[in-house]
C-alpha cells in the first residue's frame, strides 16, 4: 500500500519491489511471523549478497540485493497490515541498512582494488544521498500529508514506546541510530534546514530524487556487477553525491513557495 494519498503519489524508482512486498506481507499477516522477523530476513539476504560479491557470483549477488530491497519493504507492509507499528522495528531496520551498506561497499572495495579513501567517500556519499531522499520524503508524508507514526522529520528525542514494545529496546536502538545516522542527518539539515516549511514537493521532483533511495542504489550496484562494471561502482556513487547540491538548490530556488 502506498504511504501517500493518490494525488501525491510519484514514480518511486527505489520502490520497485513494493508490489511483491505487499504480496509477501499478506502471506504472513495472520501468522505469528512479525515485521522484526522480516527485517532479519532482509539482513540474511544482504549478507548472502555480500558473500556472492566476494566470490564473484555477480548474478546471484544482484538477485539477493534486489531480494533484500523487497524484504526491506515487506517488513513495513507487514507492520501496517498487522497494525503493529513500532519504533523498535523502525530503528532496527535503519541500523541494519547502514551496517549492510558499509559491508557491501567494503566488499566491493576488496575485489576492485580501489583506493580505501575512495571507498570511504563512496560510503559516506551513499548515506548522504539516502538521508536527503528520506528527509524530503518524511517531510512530505508527515508535515503535509499526515504520515505514519514512527517516521519523524527530526530524530532528536527518544520516542515513547508504542503498544507491544519495550521502552528499553527503543532507548537502546535509538542511541545506536543516533550514533550511526546523527552526522548524516545533521549535515542534510544544515544544507536545507527550511525544507519542512515549504509546500508539498512536486511528484516530478520526488521521482528524480528517488534515485537516492536505497532500493535503487542496490539495484544499480547489482546491474553494474552483472555487466562486469564492478570497478565503476565506487566512482559512480562518489559522482552521484555531487548532485545533492543540485537537488537542494532546485528545492530552495524553485520549490520554496
């Protein structure tokens, strides 16, 4: 199900797995299988993809990267279908994503012989790209359209646990989330701290920005691996980072009504 009302829905290039994710979630909605279990499944899929990359099984790696993206969407869908939103799931999902991203970039670096500094820059760039996309997307959902209860524009205070989850778990996961994401969140906020005051961003802008969504990023990595272009992955993500300024500039100059 879309997170946005119909009139604000856009072509999300990173969310290609949503239709399959909905079907997967529907299979488990009346079972004891939880969204947390689904999150753990996407972690397993990501780790299998990493192993496949390290062994040069690039077609299999691409498959498991895409599967990881699908399962990443399925955990949220299952939470919505079961009506069991949780901050535990929200933060665990994000923590798993950034850890897997780091491992994936490290593995690509290890098989390509790229500069370690370039690999670090590519990882930081990949995270900044995703942060910008999520920043604008959450603003669109929450401020302008009501949004969901677990995604917040500004992650600065530990939230109160929702029904069915432990406050201790929320506290711990929030601290880890802030440690891993706080710098990226702050950097994007500094670059565009007034974004939450603007009107709803147009669909064409969000569609273009969705190349920064994690689903598209993993798909791009998979495609490059399949076509024998593994050495281009790190340079491409470094280059894409430069367009952050372009997107923010467009938002500030043309979409600041």
